C-alpha cells in the first residue's frame, strides 16, 4: 500500500523542496561523491531536487533513481532531461525490484521520516547493495530546533507537525535514530555527522531560504490537517507561525540539525 507523503504533492510543496535542496547543498551534499562506472541507487528521488545535484556532480557514475509517486517521477525526469547518466523507475522502497548485490552504493535523503517501517526499507537497501558497498542516509530532526526568542507557541506548532506526521505513520525526529537503525539493519563502519543550519541577521540568505521558505513553509503546509485533526486550534497555530517568523527579525536566531549517516555492507 502506498504511504502518503504528509506534506502533499502540491506545486508549492514541490517548489519548497527545490528551494530546500539548493539551500542545503553545501551543508548536506557536497562531501558525497561516487566513482566512474559505479552504479548508485537513489531511493525516493521525489521531484529530482537531489537527483539533479547527484548526476551533475558525478557525471561518470550511473544512477537509478526511484520513487513511488508517478507525478514526482515526471517532474524528476523533466528536471534531469539533459543528464545521460540517470534512469528513473517507479518502485517501492519497501519491495525493491532489484536482485541481491546489484548496486555499488545507495543514497537515501529525506525518505525514512515518512515510512511506517524504515527498518524494512533499509533492509531492502542492504539486500541490493554489493558487499563492501556504501549507504548514505540524510534525515532531519524537528526536535533539534533552537531559536531566539524562544516561544512556547512556536514550539507548539512544531510539535503539531511532528504529531500529524506520526499519525501518518512517519517520524519527524528520526535523525537521532540513524545510528541504531542502520546498525540493526546490518551496516558496519557507521559514521553519523550532525549538520547544523544556523541563521541570524548576518546570514540573510539562510534566514529567507531556510527559516522561511524551507522550515516555516513546511509547517504552514500542514495547517489544515493539524487543525482538522484537532491537534491544535487555528488561533494557536497562527500564533505559532508568527512566533516562528519572529526569529527572522534583526535580533532573531534559528538553528536546525540534520544528520548524515554513512555505512558499509560487510564483505563477509
């Protein structure tokens, strides 16, 4: 059964994902590279925001990028139509249509947080990965938010988003779990690094691109759902959004932590 993406597939959400990828590229992606002739499986490519970077940064690597949503795949193909080193396929990360030990590497970004059973998806990634091959997983953690001025209303809308994602069988705080879940899936030589996005008035681009267009817009995007589910009232939700935007003013500070994990499938 297809698991619903909690943020939806609207044009606004697709734009938010593109903004997010451009904003976070240096922080999250630039230290990942693959070799000539290697085969990489990108699990959950979405609209291709990360795919575009992957294939252009590794032009001699062959990529197979999959997603469960047909409309997202169409967007990804259009975005990467000039790239000759990527093939797109419709597939479920919980039941990969590939043979054992087929890929040199697996890349997963912002996917596990939306899954009912992330361990199963990682076990499937483990199965199709060659012995000695690597997996790279990147996830955020909404519980990592630090802000000034701190505000209970802002924290309430963040908790509301975490709650609505949990009700959809996802986990918006999965970043902190990457080490134990990858370890349980059988990967070794694990290394998890926190990637902190810090924004204040000295970094106006991050204030605009991350605090507003990435994080705040993500919370705004679940407004109707959290209100309709009775998680929070409309008045408290709107108060929380105003408090989040207060961190974007001249004396405001906002910080968020992503986690990037790299592991290896044992050779024996």
